[in-house]
């Protein structure tokens, strides 16, 4: 019984951490966009996105933490989509180096 | 176990149940409280990046950023006499639902090209909401155009300046200077004829008669801007006239290209109305004749043009130290 509760807690915490990581990256993106400074989603930030995605996927396995896990996964996917869109459309709309 | 102990035990076990329930309830309340907080934060943090993606999609697939840039540069080529722009001087920045466009306008005086004005335009989507112009010119073209304050004047129109005074100013300049001069003609001529007449100077820009320059009023009574095109071959990579076989054909093509964006072009241009469809129809039916040109060259060579029967009036533009290499 205790072991089962512990397992549930681990999945749940993985979900929460995944969400917090996704929000942290989104917050950095917001600061970057609003301040006008280029903080590229590379290095530590991309590592956070990947870890957040993995934790979210892990948390999405059992039913009781699936919602939290999917939330974290969607945040990571959104960040990835945003990066791709900004990178490729940035090349299209600005013809200068 | 007597009945008293049994009663105590029952009471204890009954107490355990509500405690567990309260704990679970507290946990559920805390969890849903956090869910609510994080949902709110998530929604708030998605607004700006989503806005940026919409902005990028708009400038990539809606009104393209490069189209707005072309409209701005082509408008200046056609409405600002003696204008050239450099591609690498363009600066483009994107922010939420808006685009900033900065570039520098140049003028040829003598054989050198000098910076004339810095433009900073701010578009919210495709609406020009801010225009800042920092002029480096010593002789600025009238800011608020009227029917008679233009420097290139149609033979039938009146002029605000005294041409004799301008000739006197020109004659007082040192011989070692090169001058940009606005020459109004006494009739309509083809650009080729004007070029043949202007010896020892470069004809840079020709104002083209499009049926409305007699009094600068369109058929519906609106004050319009003069239009024209650069005459000299332009090898600048950025220029719409680069490699152009016929500048007249490129000019007409550019005018037609501006028609769908006429409101933007009118906002970019210092002159408020272009009335392009009416003028394009005239040009297609009547051809291209000029009533005024911008020339540059040594002061003495321009002074010699006073004897030409073709010239009605002169307005002296920018003056620089000698740079004539012809």
C-alpha cells in the first residue's frame, strides 16, 4: 500500500516538475520577446525543454497523473513548435542577415 | 474485553476515518489550487509567443514584409527626385503585431552619392502608424506640398520661387563646386531629347507628365504629387531599375505594382495623394513626356544651361565640393 502511494507520488511529481519546467522556458521566452534581447532557446533552455518533455511523457503513463503529464508534454511541444516557426519564418520575412 | 473497552476502541476507529478523509480533501484542495494557479500562468505565458507567431505568419503569408519594404522604396524612387536606396542599409525589426523598417536615402551630387535622409517606419500589420524622417539635407524640399511650391514646375503652372534669384545664387557659387539643380522646362519633351540638350551634366531624375501636373490637381480636385523616374542606368543591386532596358517601362510597371498598396504608398510619400489609376491610364494612352528634370554637375556646366531654350526655371538644390570625374 505504502509502495503504491510512493509510486503514485513519483509520477505525480514528475508531472508537476515537467509543467514547471515548461512554464520556466515560456517565461524566459516572454522576457526575451518583451525585452527585445535575443535569448536563444539553446544550451540549458533546450535541455530543460527535453527533460520537461521526458518527465511529462513519464508522468502521462499512469492514469492518475496523465493529465499533468500531458500538460507538461504540450508545453514542451509548444516551445519546440514556437522555436521552429520563429526560426524558419524569421528567414522568410527578413531577407537580411 | 469489557463493554467499556469495546466502546473506547469503536470510538477510536471511528475517529480515524474522518481524519483520513480530511487529509485527502486537503490534498485535493491544494492540488486543485495549484492546478488553477498554473493554468492561469500557462495561459498568460502563451499570449506573447502566440502573438509573435501570428505576427510572423502575417508578414510571411499575409502582407509580406518584403512587399511593404518594396512599396516604401518604390514610392520614394518615384516621388522623391534624385533618390537611391542601399539594400544593406535596410533594417527590419519585428515586435508584437508590428514591424519596424529603417533605411537610408541617398542623393547623387556630382559624381558622389551622399546620405540624404534616414527613414524609420513603423507598421502595425500593414498600417503605417509612425514615420520619422531625419534629414541631412541643407536644402529641404517643401514639407507640405501645395500646387505651386514644387521645385519642378509644369510649363502651365505657377511657381513659388524666383528663378532669376536662383540663377544669381548659382553664379555666386565657387567654380570648384558640384551642384544638384532642379530644372523646369518650358514645354513637354521626351527624356532622350532633354538628355541630348544637357551637355556636361548628368540628368538624374525626370518628372513625368501624367495629365494632372498643369495644376497638380486630379480629376476629382485632389492635390497630387509629382512622379518620375531615375534617368541614369542604376547598377545598385537593390534598385528596381537595375538592368532595366527601358526605364519608362519599369516606371509604368512600378506604378501598376503600387496600385494595390496605394494607401500605404501615400502614407510613406511626403506627398499625400498619388491617384495612380488615373495617371497610369493617361501614361498608357499618351506616352512619357517630361516637364522638369534634376541634373547634377559642375557649377559652370549648369550655369551654361541658362542659354538653353528648353529651360524655364532653375532651383538650386544641394551643393558639394568638387567630385566631378567625367
